[in-house]
């Protein structure tokens, strides 16, 4: 690849008012309007006593501006200025400056963040009604819960504190903020965010998980999950609050248990002939040693968890064991055991494979870290709480857009959707006052882009039945 021309120093000029760098935002934000995002923001988010009067004015279009910027790849407040370049002003109205959006975010408190979280839950239900966002939810839907630690630097981030994070298989202390997230997925669908909540970095991973699971199951039902719902989580969520929340909501659970003395005793009681080999569809990496694992053995026994409390529950304790790679030359096999408690009725090998697919939530975290959660942009905890929730709304909106684009885009990563669908350049023309977007010739992904365009711009909502 080489240049055809020799450019002079003054050959690059930013002077075209009709060029658009993110033309894919047109169908994406059309979808947002069709699912009532702006009206939900206007109805649910209200700041009654702002510190700055102008800061709380018009929260709906300001938050919609932020979500649109995140869909285009914004990972800081200043990045929203992308929406005010070139011909964007001819395509969208109510686009606010980054400073104005930042002023609004700094007005957020815990209660305002809860208002915004309710918008995310209701909007996810609207997206599921508008698109085939969760195919297979009539059979089985998974609620996965986990947290991550986003590192921050400096001394002016409210709530920033040292928490544990696993890096390269080792536990380290990092200063940061800890979002708690719950996702929905099915055997056929990529995960979407059902709940996001920002916490201090030192907060225990399981704090607030019970209420988060209850809300996520409610969102799953509202989004059309009429079949079985399975709550999955690692050892931080294998506690009685999460189990109680799942049982009260009529859901199954599949949760890792901490290997305390009672669990170790139950594992030791499993006879040697009860272990069944299980081969996974793909090799996985051992979370402790980092070695690749392609097969293992599983067995089950009955176990009563939380026996000394009123929430005691008897269920299946399924244990996966693998040979400890640290002792390859041992005379007798040295096993590493990974137990989880479940009340599902799947065969033991299938239940183990189903449980290990809990790691799908990590793909959501990877998408968010590669996008809006690359940074925690504000020094105010409330502002960062709103930022995290808006990131979840943007993720769901992109996932719905990928569903309407069809093909591999239904399960594509957010970065892929931004590259192929959103961040496409165009020139805006208005012959006879009819707006037309002139897009690049030979765009490699023209078919899915036009599929999304026809499914949004050409969409006709169903008309109410008249009698």
C-alpha cells in the first residue's frame, strides 16, 4: 500500500460541514427512540435539589448524548465532542457539550443512580420486545453475576480504595472502584446487562448480590424469559442471600462454594468409582495455575449448605477435579477440586459444563473495558455511578443493533460492532431537501449495515387494533 500523491503541509483542511464520521449512529439512535429511551430518561430521572441549577436541566437529552457517545466509542467525557463535528448537527438535535454533560453527572447521588438503573432495566425489556435479543429465553435463560475492579489513580476519586484483583492467576491489591454487574444470556444469545452498580474498591464481591439477583430475575421475566432461569456465580456469590433470592423468585442456582471444612468432608466422602470423565468442548485455562485443561472428572453428592441458619438448603454438590499441574511426577494423582452447589436436574457432566459457561460474563466486562469503562472519568462517586450505568445501556443498545444487523453480528463483540456498523464515514446531502447519506463504495460490511438500516429506518410499528 502506497500513496498516489505528494501532499503539501497545508493539504489537510478541516472545513467540510457535511461529513459524518459515525453514520451508524443514525440507525442505532433511531432504535433507541423506537424503544423509548429518551422518554424513559425524562420520566424516571429527576434531580430535585441540584447544587447547580443549570446542571440538572434537561437530563434526558444530556444522558442520551452520553449514551450515543459511548456507542461510538467514547471512554471519557471529552470524547462526546465527536458528536458535534462535521454534519452531526444536521443529523441530530439536542447534542450537548461535554462540559454540560459532566456538570449533570456530578449532580448524581445514590438515589439518582437508582433512577437511572431502573431506566436500564425497563429499556432492556423494550429492546427485547422490539428485537430478538434473547432467543431461546422461552426454554432457558441464565443470570450471571460478578464484579470487577477498575483501577484508578490519584487521590481525588471518591470511593477509590484498595481491593483484591486476580492478575495472571495471582491475587494482588489494586486501588480502584468495583462495579457489580448482572447479565442475561441464553444458549443462543450473547449476554446483555441486566444491572450495574458501582461500589468502593474495598467492597466485598458479594455485597448487594442478593438484591441484584432479585432485580435481574425480574428483568429476565419482563424480557420474555418464560422458561427456566438459572443463576450462576463464583464463590463470592455462593452465599445464602443469593440462594434465597433465587429460590424466592422461582429460579435455579449454580453457585461455587468456598471449600470450608464441611465442603471438604463432603468431597472426601465421594467414592473413587463415582468419578466420571468429562471432556469440554474447548480447552480452558486453570484459574490457579494458568495451565490449559482439556478434560477432567466430575462427581456429585448431596450437601446441606448453610446448615446452622434458617436458610439451610439441601442440593446437589457437584465437584470437578483435575490433576494438579504442580505435581506432574507424583506417585499418586494429586487432585484439585472445584465444588459448586446446584438444584438443577441436568446430568452431572452437563451441569458442570453449564456452570462453567458462567465465564460468558467476562466477555461483557471485556467489552466495557475496551469501551466506556476504560476510565472512570470523574472524581465524584455519583458521576462515576451514572457513567457505569450508561455504559450498560449503551452495551445493550449495541447488542440489539447487532441483532437487527443479523448474521455473525448477533454475537459480535462491541468493538466489532463499532468498527463495522457505527464508525462508518458518510457525506450528508440534501437534494430537494431530502437527506441522503453517501457511504463509502465497497464497504466490506454493506449487507449487515443495510439490514440494520432497513430494520430501523424502514420499521413500521404495529398499529393498535380498533374495534
